């Protein structure tokens, strides 16, 4: 104020001065909570602004007690506010910077000063008026009470508008917050840039160290090579000198040998001449006279001749020995040179190894030193990071504590205010409820009036009534038309974008289906990937072949290599389709099943549908296993004359799409007649796998499986198992059995295959139990033994037939069955065996009806069962 005293704040009755000052003090504390979050250089300015706001009273003039005299800025009624726009925060911040907070003493001894010190902080109204004119108001008079209780009055008093100062302080705080946010963003960006620069510098330093290491290694290698080159040149010089010396010595020896040979040749010629002259003289002397002295002379001449021949041989031996000596000497010299060169090479290699060892040791020491430096650096960074984290945690804890204290103070103030104004709030709420109730009743009344007027207008006028009925009919017709158009549109979209018409079954999944499958596998509610064949029982060799091909396909798909095409052939009902589905799931492929019989009825459209099929296959992201059942229906050999032009074109289209190896799809065909397939189709197949009929072990497992599936579980009929297997089945630990129709769990393992009881190789068959005995494991094994030559599908149909017999017996027997008698089981088994044999016989020789008078007229005659050995040629022929 102009006289230095701040205006007093009115306080409710019963509230002392200390309680009155608690609220401003709490506001100051609440504002100081955010102070540590701003930059340090703003702390002084924020403290000044908060102090400025803290001393301002929250209420209006203490003299004016009516609500109309309170500053309008405190009211939230938007109806009395006009020209609303955002304030210029920068201007407010500049105005607050120019304000001067003063410290002064009150000149008048007012009653107010009895509770507070005369020395107070404040702002002079005369100084703030030119800076912030809107913050100063003029009062015609001011009344105040002195310390003795005497009322005084002052005319024309200037009053500071605390609301304007408060709003200016809030705007300045917003401006500072925006600046602080910009500074924080800039500092964060600079930190990121500095981090990238530091990382780049470290990378450059690491690259320079690597380059220096490479240069050191290169220099060391060059020095080693120079040393080796010098040694090599010295060795070459010594070798050239030795070679020159050897050449000189060889030339000298050659010249000596040539001279020796000339000398020996001359001696030999002279000796020959002497011998020839001696012979001539001897012949002449012999012819001239044959006296005894001539005989003696002849003997002497022969002796001399022999001596000459011996000398000549000695000379020849001497010359040969000299030649050998020369060759030996040259060989020794060559070996000596080789040995010296080897020694030199070994010495050089040893020196190189020593040099290399020294280089490796130096490199290892350098690497150890670098690792120690890096460890020390990481340790320091880790310690610094830990200190930063601890500091942030302490700061966060302090912030949380301050926030808790602030919230406590605010909640206490709210509770106190609500408690003091409880009656006012109650009256206000009751008034609001009554007003809302009245408004709702009025709205309901008005809505009912409008609806009744509409109904009256419609029924009072025939044209309006006809128009309403026509509108309803049009709406119903439109809805019906839209439904039919939606159905037609869905059919067209399925035809153009859905799966082709040739595909009967597929497991192509959408993204959401794959995601749900992944979640179920994570929750162990569905089998994990790779366990598709865990519950499948096959012949060991067949299982090994299938798993080898499945693993190869899985590996080829991961490496994006071409997939192999395969053919599954064998009797019907042996599990070819089921294995193909499990094969695709195990390999990570999608499968699409089509039948070869669906191609022929398409005729000219077969080629188009096949093209659509392969286009659909190539759109798959995971790859497709295309399984063609009964493939011989349209992939038969073209050598026959019965193939139509459309089937020939379909076969050509199939060969076109499968002629090139691809990683997008794998073709698997199934047939019961592999010999009827075209040679070009067989050429495109990489593997051929035969699925045979189940043996005794597999049949035993299937019999127990289907007995539990069709008899025991649905009809609540128990059968006797061994105690150990009862426990396994109850716990669900028995191995599963697979055949052509499906896979189930919890079936006890069958006994190991061995000699069949009742045959020539096995022990004698056990005595038949009474017809009233219950079915147990031995009875099921006996049934499996009798079902020789049955496929899995036939065994399944046998037990569905047994189920019908049991249901018929349950209808006739009111008490029902708790256990199944063996007589019923063996009756159905024998009936199905006879049907099986009759079918095989009809396939061989056809059907000829024979009247059998021994059977009742209502029961059809059944042929006697032929022995298995008698049926074998017929089955093979079929």
C-alpha cells in the first residue's frame, strides 16, 4: 500500500493468526517443491517470484466484506469475461524483473502490528504503477485500528491488486518453465551429440591403435623378410662360387679322363698291331717249319699274348675304377652342398620362428595392456553410473517426500474448508439436485408431448400414415437388399481372394491366429513346435524315413533351398493324409489338401483352377505342402487311350508348375496305384514312401485305443487292465497310437512283437474263456490277432459297429452294462473278419449270390472265412 502496510486478510471466526498464515506458507512450500527440477541459474529468480506471491493475501480487501467487492479475477464465471486471449508471458517476465522488493518499517502504530513485526517486506505502489499500471487500484478511503483500538481513516489510498501480481507470477513461472524445457531439450540433445562424438573418437582411437598394430606387424614382417632375403642372397653367392668351383674341377677331371682315354686308346692300337704282327709271324713260322723249337717259340708267343691280354684287361679295370671314383666324388660333393643348404634353411626357419614368437608375445602383452585399460575405464564408468543412479534415487525420494508433504497439507486444507463449509455445501448440493430433477421432469414431459403429437399427426392424416408405412417397408427392403448384396459380395471376394475351389482343407492362418497359437504354446495349453510326431506310432523304418525327410524339409526351408517332392503310396486307410498334415506342421509349412477326382469334372476349367491353385500357393509366407489324394485320377499315364483332352491339359499344367525346383511349395501325392502314374510325374518326385498295413503290435495298440474311444469312455464301460497299466492310463502316461483316422493319448503300450499264440511258431492258444467273461487285455490282444490284414480305418469302423451293438443291448437291458462280455466283442470281430474276406474275394472273382437254406430267410448268408494262407494269392493278385 502507499503507506507501507499490506492490507489485512479477513479470517473466519475461531481461526487464529497462526492458522491464518498456514495456508500462504503451504503455498510457498508447494511452489518450492518444483524449484530443484529447474536449472540452477533460475533458482534465485524463482525464489524472488515465489516470495513475491507468498506475501500477497489470497482474499480481497479486508475492509470490503461483500463478494461483489472481491477482485473479479478470482471468480470462475466465464459469462462475465470477454476478449479472452493468451497473455504475453515475455512481457510479464520483463515487468517482474523491474519490480523492486523493499524492506520498510510501519510508521503508524496499528493494531495489526501487535501480532507481527513492524519491519516487513513489500512493494511500493508508486514504483510499480509506471511498470504495471493494472496492478494498482485507488481506494477512496481506508479504515484501520491503532494499537489502542481507536478507529482511524485515510483518504485516497493506493492498493496493490494481489490477483494481478499472482497471475503475473504464474505467467512468469510458465515462461520460465518453457525456457527450462527448451534448455533441458537442448542440453539433452547436446549430451547425445557429445556421446556420439565421444563414441566416434573412441572408435577412431581404436581404429588408430589397430592400424598402428598392423603397421608394427607389417614392419616386423618386412624386417624378417629383409633378413631372410639377405641370408638367401648370401647363400646364393656361396652356392654360385661352389658351382663355379665344381664346374672347374669337373672340367679338369674331364680333360684328365679324355687324355687317359686317348693314352689307353693309343696303347690298345699298338698292342693290337703287335698282336697282329705276332700272329702273322707265328703263322708264317708255323707254315715254314714245324720243328720243336718253333713249338716252344709258339708257346712263348701264346704266353706273351695272354700276358698282353691280361694287361689290357687290367688297364680297362683301372679306367672304370677311375670313372667310378670321379662319380662318387661328384655325388659326395652334391650331397655336401645339399646338406649345407638344408642346414642353412633350418637355421633361417628357426630364426623366423623365434622372431614370430617374440612378435606374438609382444602382441599378447599389448592386448593385455589394452584389456586392462579398457577394464579400468569400464570400472570407472560403472562407478560413475552407480553414483549417478544413487543421486537420482535420492533426488526422486526427496521429490516424493516433498510431494507427499504437499499433498498432505493440501488435503488437510481441503478437509478443513469442507468441514467449515459443510452446511453451505449441503444446501448447494440439495439445490443442484432439485434443479436437475426439475429439468429432467420437464424434458420427459416435453418429449412425451412431442411423441404424442407425432403419433396424432400420423394417425390423423391418411397421407402421413401411408408415408410412414412406406418408409417402414422401404427400410425393411433396404435391409434385406443390403444383406443379400453383402452375401453376394462375400462369395465373390472368397472366389477371388479366398482359397481356390480345388483346395478341400488347409491350415493357412492369419496373423491373429498365429499370435493366439504362440500364446497358447507359451502357456503350455498347446503342444510345442517339434512335438507333432511324438504321439504318432509308425513302423521303425517308416518313421525313420519320414523323420529324415521332415528334418531335411525343415532345414531346407530355413536355408531357402529347394524343397523335395514325395509320393506316399500303400493300401487305403494306412495314414497317408494324417502323416502329410503332421509332416507340414513339423516342417513349418502350411498344408493344402486336394483330391485328384475334383479335377476331371472341371473339364476345360481344370487348367484355370490349377493356375489359381499355384498362384494361391505362391502367396504363402511360410511355404505350402500341397497334398494330392488319389493322384492317379488325373496324373495317370498318357499312354492310355482313355484320357480326355482336358485331363491331358491338366496334367501338362501340373508338370509345368512342378518342373523347376522351388522353395515355395512341396508336392506330396498319395495313391493306391503307383504304377498308373505318368512317367513325367514320377520323374519329378524325389522320395517314394510306402505305407503298409499295421503289424500285430500296432493292431494291439489300435484295438485298445478305439475300445477306449468308442466303448469305454462314451458308454462308461470299464475293462480289466493289469494294475501297472491301470495306473499309467489313469495318469495319462501311456504312449499314444496313430493310424489313418487319428491320434489319441493315454493308451498303454502293447507287448513286444513275438510269436502269435495259436500259430506254428508260437505257444498254443489259451483256452477260451466262458462267453459271460468280461473283456480284458488278453481279449483285446486276441481280437488284434484275428484282425490280421486290417487297416487302421477298418479297425475304427469295427469299433463303431461294436458301439451300435452295445447301444442296442443297452436298450433291451434295463439294468445296462458295467462291463462288456467277450462274446459280443468276438461276435463283432468275427463278423467284420468275414466281411473283410468276402470283400477281398469279390475283388478277385466277383460276386455270385448262393442261396443257403440252412440260414433263416431274414438273415443274409455270409461266406465262410478262408484261411489266411489261402487268401494270400488272391490279395496279391488284386
